[in-house]
C-alpha cells in the first residue's frame, strides 16, 4: 500500500503545530519511510497524551523517562483498576488504582515530584485524593513527608484531624505550618500596607489641633482658595512679575478646611469580625481566612475576632497569634447555621460604626433564614460594614445559594467570591466605607 501525506490547515496537535494527515491511496508493495525527527516528536507527544490503548496506532514506543512519566500518569488516570503506582503499565493496557500499599504510594509520590513541576504535582495529588480515595493514607507520617504541600492538602488534613493518630499529628502540623508560613510571606506585606493606609484615611478629622494638622493634604484641599499678594502700590503679585514689592509668584491660601489626624492612640481604630463557615466545601477559604486573621490580629490599630461555625459556634480569637492552632481548632464538615453564628458575632459588637463584619460562607443555610437576614439588616442599620464572601480562594466560581445571595444584596451586603490577593482591597474599602471592589466576573448580587 502506498500512502500520500497531505497537510490539513485546520487541524493541530498538542504542540499547536499543523497536523499532517496520512491516507491510503492504492495497494502496493511500497512501505512508508521512518518519520523525520519533527514527526517522531509529534507522535511521542500524542502517545503521552492518549496513553497506551488509545494511541497504539501511533506506533511509538516510550523509553527511559518518558516511560516512567507514562507509568505515573497511567496509575492515576488509566481506565481500569487494580494497578498500584510505580508498577508501570501492564500487558492488559492502561489501568488505574493506587492500591492500599503505603510503600507503593510513597514511590509514586516521589516519581511525580521527580518528573513534573510543582504546580502539576499538586493537581495530581488532589486528583489522587479525590478520585482514588487516598485520604486515609495521609494519616501515615511517611505519606505526609512525601507529598507536595499546598492549600488543598491542608484542607484535607484538617478534615482528617479527628481521625489522625498521635504519631501523625506532629508531621501534619509541620506540613500545615510550611503552607501557612508561605502564605504569610506572600500576603502579609501588602495586607499591612493597604490596611494601614485605609486606617489612616478613615481616621482623618476636619477640626484638628494645630500640632495634628496634615499640611500637605490641607494645602491640596484649599488650592481653590489661593489669593495673590499685591505689591506695595497695588502692583506685583502673580500678575506683575516686575512688581516693586518683589512678591513675584507669592500669594496666600485661605484654609477654609483643615485636615489632620487624631493623636496616636493605643486603642484600636476599627473592630473586625471574621465569621467563617467551616463546612467541608469551604476548606480553602478557612485556610486563607485563618492566615489573614493572624495578620490582622498583629496590627495594633485593629481589634480582630475570629469565629468559625457549622451548627455550633467556636470563638478562636485567643489562638490568633498562631494560625496553625486556629486551623487545627476548626472542624471541617457538618451542617451550617449562619443565623446562630451571626447572633454570636452581633452580641460581641460594641462599636457598630467602627466595626467590619466579614461573613465567609457559601450561604447554604441550615438555620432560620429569615432570622439570618434580620440580623444582617439590624447590623447594617446600626452602622456596621457587612461584607459577604462566597469564597476566599484562588478557585473558580464557587457553588453558593443564589437566593440567599440575592437577599443579602437587597440589604446592601453584596455577596461575591474573592481571591486572596484582592482581600486587602476589599477590607480597605470596608474600613473607609467606600464601595467594595467587586470583581466583574465573580458571582454577585
């Protein structure tokens, strides 16, 4: 059989290059020549993407590192069952399963860290936990030492906290602490800078004492009241560069409005209440909120309270100096009673006009819906700045109760998802009582 190779301009391979289509034309004795180097590389990539069974027609045999990478992918994403990671590809074709053998899983975890970048490793670990039920194996210290730590792994560990044996807890805390410290390094500096500026601006007063006047802001605010100073004979000033009085360019500003800051005080300028839903779906949000809570608590000008809830309410404020303790104080999973949690938060508010309440929840309420909305309305009416975050994470659009989100929006408390990088701006706007910087593409009401 002879073959003819044609170019299909509309088809591309995984590399983004135009594919060449090979079609049979007529029987014969001629055999196709070996593929050129670019063709061989294209076939190799297709073989890696499709796996053994789906890509047998490529005629490409993997060796060395390619074969090892394929084995790691095969163990997780194959179509069958019963194979363990590290076991390679069996004669029966592509199969899946990580088995229950801790040594085998440890080797697989080591393999994927060797062959894939960190971001890919985290995705594969998450898929292994979700698809193949590896959560139980994370209760073993050797497993925790082998995994790539990230926010999602922390959420899984927190959900296993009660079942975790004592021999594993110290290793788990070390894994969680590593993730928390990385997040603090990433988020603390910008959070402090953004909120310090917002607190300074929110504390601005219009009748300061002389020593407290902010002259730069006062001059800028009163430039419209600039008056030129005339010369001795009525000449000179701004309009008379040759004036006898030598007052060229001089004038005065009438300070119609003085701007300054109150004297520094040891008391907090604002109260912040973080009210966090600890249901299982909110795991990543709990991790980020705990880190932010610790950062906010370290700022002397803020008084920060952290409350977590499911059907019960736990006040973890006294543990805010260590976010790892906060995280291990949560109990991921269970039901949700937002009304009960807000009732507790409301009882702790002593300065409504200087309080920001941040509810972080997907709003799937198991408590009394109407009471929940009445509490939010009452807090808003008393002067509390109320913020509702459907999620505090880097994930995509969250699942949430649309009806409750719409009801909160009607009360002037728009509900939207927020990434960790945007959270400082949201808090700054709430502190200054400005419109919240709601992301355009996030769900909002």
